[in-house]
């Protein structure tokens, strides 16, 4: 956390404006060679939920977003994506108090090449869904992570599914 002196657009000054500093994140609507959407389930303690999400994570220092995404996809799902990834959007979790961005990509042609390579405290279940099933999950409010919903929305528009 840092404390800034913030000048508002109208010239007013906020002396103690608190900003949460996080590294940027990356995630993907990742399609297998068969056209299935890879999703991951994991426990999210702050929300107290088992969350159905698209794969992704933190971009490491010095890493570009696409490289970080390829690493995260391989670690979390065991799928490798050799095709070029398409940047769908860059969104902020909360630009009023946090400085980081999430880079959302569309990844196609994923091939299962290994098992998961998870961190010590990660427990991630990988699932595959059709695009129709993902649309129904969104309609039924079964995907709670807002940044992931945004990435799915942009991907569905790009794929002509909206």
C-alpha cells in the first residue's frame, strides 16, 4: 500500500489517498483443439467460495503478459498453446483503490501435454465446457469472478456467440 497526494480533476487535493499496489494479472478464455473452454475450480478464501474461473494468474516481474499466460496455462491446466494469442481487453479490478490491470486473452488450439504443476497451496480442478454451457453458466450466475466474466464476454463477442 502507498499513500499519495491526489489532485482531483477539479483541482481539489486529497492529502492521504491510499492505493493498493499489485502486480498485473493475466487470464484467458482458453479453447482446446476440440473447441472446449478450459475452466478451473478453486477455493477462494476471501469470498468463502469454490470459484469457477478461467485460467490465469500473476504476471511475474520482467515477464510480458503473453509469456506469463502461457506459463500459467501450462501450470494450472497442463495444456500448451502454440498458436498466437489474441488480446481481448485490459480491465481493472478496482481502479479507485488498486493500480493493477488484468490482461484478458483468447487462446486457441490447446493440447494437453503434461499434468498440473501447482504451487504448494493451490488445489485446482480443471474442467472442460462447450461454449453453450459457458453461456448458460454466465446466465445462471455460476461464475462469480467479475474479471473472468468480462474476459468471457469479450471472447463470446469475438467468437460471434453473442
